[in-house]
């Protein structure tokens, strides 16, 4: 369990990277403990993610059965956590061969804390979806704009965390995005979910 000061420093570091400021890396603990502790960001993101899961579960789950909606919520949570973690596992396997093994820890720590921030950035869209269907034009536009913003911020974070120039950083960003989509669509099909995940990807 991280202290509030450590959590704040990590979130602030990620935010500075997302704003294009490389000094954000100095606020991370890049030790082995810091690497594993960065997954605490999932807990930090959980309240915002839960709002999204509830909205989607209400929308696509069985409206006449609490058990059906709860089952859908669990499946949505499973998908989003897998989308968060599994691409990082894949990166661990290819990073040494791609010449970025020395920056793998930097990227994972930064990515975890940035993902927590992204979850909260997407919260307004999730709140809107609690009251409006995802097919509503306003709800769809809000989700699209916030998703676009999150992609820009994540791209900046990736470039600085990888530290190998824009070309390599962009390649990692694209690879992780594709890997996330593969996990997302694969698990949605496996678990019988017919709608996008709560993170909006």
C-alpha cells in the first residue's frame, strides 16, 4: 500500500509526462518495488472505472435481473483489467529484442500511473452514459473528444518514457494500442460482451 505522498508524486510525474515534460520521470520510483507498486494505480483508477462499468452493465445487461447486470459488470471489469495488464506482459516479451529493454520499467511505471489519470479523464463521459444511452449524439461526442485527448496525452507519455525519439516512441504507442484492441475484442467475444469497454477503447 503506497502512502498518499508517494501516490501523489507518481500521479504528478505521469501528468507532467503527459504534458510533455520529461522531468516527470524523476518523480517515479523505478526500483523493483516501484515497478510492482505502480500497479496500485489500478486501485486509484477503480472508482472512475466502476462508474463506467455500472453504466454499461445497466445498458447491455439484462434490465430485468440484478444478477444479469452484476454478471455483466464483472465481465466488463475483467476485460478492462486485462486490457490494462496483458499488453504490458506482451511488451515485456518483445522489449529486449526491440532495443527498449532498458526503458521497460520506465514505461510500465509511467503507463500505469498515466492510465489511472486517463480513467478519471474519461469519467465525465461515463457519468453522461449513466443518464443517456451511448447512441445519444451528445454522449457519443463527449466520449470521442475525451478519448482523443487521452490518446494525445498517452502518446506524449510514451515518447518521454521510452526516451528513444518520436519514431520509436510512436511505434511503441501504436503497438500497445493495437495489442489493447486485440485483448479488448478477443475478451469481449469470449465473454459475450457486445459493447465497447468502460474505458472507451
